[in-house]
């Protein structure tokens, strides 16, 4: 449960504002107090719609505490870029994992779980569980 | 045998073709995508050209690995990881020999195309770049010219298809009747092999 062992969360969206806002929402809902590290990596480096390897790699490094990094993605190039980075290349820290989860609900679930000291498997399971919350 | 210079010429010819056809790629993408394919590919291959000049990779494998890494880093759209994975995996499969046989290259490109299919989860007939790349890989066993013709035919054959991957798939039946931009740019990449081989009608690359 020590803070340096917390899993880091990276939110990768096609849009910078979407990633930032979901990170803020997750922090706000996760706890009154310190949460596990979470970073947004949305849009291109130039601020447009798209995905940036540089932003994703930077965000992952910034939240890496040695307990693994869970990456949540929204759609299109966000999914493919993270998969390509994981398949080959050395831009992401060891223990980085693409988590298959709905972006908003999964981000909240992942951050709550990581903040409570859950390991990477537990964080992944919590985020993926968010697919099960039916709304109708 | 194909040496390092052949692969540099391939990337240079692709960059030139992408420059030449950028507005057409964007127009095709405007019909069923988000109208950025031409500019995205142009940005990517401009970065490839600059990186190849800056770093002077010494082997065929290193040329393609470097090119792939640039595409993943700079394109910003889905074509970046897809084309980047294609070239990076092909480059890795070429190993670090100073020159490779035509057969070795065909094997490597096949591995690259398989990696693209795995990354995107697409298959033949989904109206994607694979519809140009899959026939091209088979035809490359005969010649670069045959590969070029197969890729072009594959791209044209995407017109009546309904998209099943990517943003175009949200359009459902409305994606029918448009040529796929990714298959079109893939055909440019394959056609550039003929230019790199220095022939216009066939060659033995």
C-alpha cells in the first residue's frame, strides 16, 4: 500500500481536452485526498486531434512508480498507437499494459483501485469490469 | 540482391509519391474518413526522409526500422501505427545483413503485412490497406511490377466494398462506392518498389 508502489494510469484520447477532463473527473471521484498517479495523453503534440507517441511515452514515464502502468484508450489511432508501442519499441516503461475498458468509467474504476493500492492485475480487472455497468 | 540504397530509394520514391498524391488521398478520406490521410502521410514520410538523411542507417533492416519508427511517432492518425508497424516489422525480419535476396524481402514484407493485420484486426475485404497489401505480397514473388499491378487492382477493388474497420465502418452501407484511402496509399508504397528497382515495367525486385 506504500505510495511508491502504486500503479500509474495513463489516459490516451484522440483529443487533448477529453483526456485532461477525464483525468480530472477520475481524480475528483476517486478520493478526497491523494490518488495514484494519473496522466493525460490526448491529441497530437501540436494540439490537434490524433495521437502522439511522444505524449504517451512522457505520460507513462511520469506516472511510473515501478508497479506497472495501465493505459486506457478511447478509439482509432489511440488504440493502434498504444498497441504498436507495446508490440515493438522501447518507448513505454516495463510493466506497461493496455487495459481493455470503457474510457470514462474505466478511468474512474482504475484510479480508485490503483489509489487503494491494487496491483496491475487488479486495476485492469476493475477497469474492464466497468463494461458490465449496464445503463438501461 | 537488394542493398541498403535500394531501400533508401524505396522510401524516397514513396515520399515523392505521397507528396504528389496527397490532395487525392485527402479527398478520398474526406468521403469516408476524416480528411487527413494525405497530410498525415505527407508529414510521416517527410519525417522519414529527414531521419534517413540524418542517421544514415547502414543496412536494409535498419532503413525500414528507422522509417517505421518515424511514422509511428509523427503521423498522429491510425495510418501511423499501421504503416509504422508494417515497415518496422519488415525491417526486423530483414535482420542486419548488408544486402538481402528478393525472396528474403518478400518473406519479410509478408511478416510485416501479417503484423498490420494483427494490429488492426482486419482481414481481406474489410476495405482497408490490406486489400492492396495482401495481393501485392503474393505477386512480389514474381516481380515488383506484378506487385504494383496487384496492389493497384486491390485498391480499385475496394470501391464496391463496405468498410468494416476504422472510422469508415461507422458509415455502414454509405461507405460503398468510395475507394479506400488506406488501400490507395498502400498501392503508392508498393508502386515505389518499381521506381526503386529502376525499371518501369517489371524488374526483379
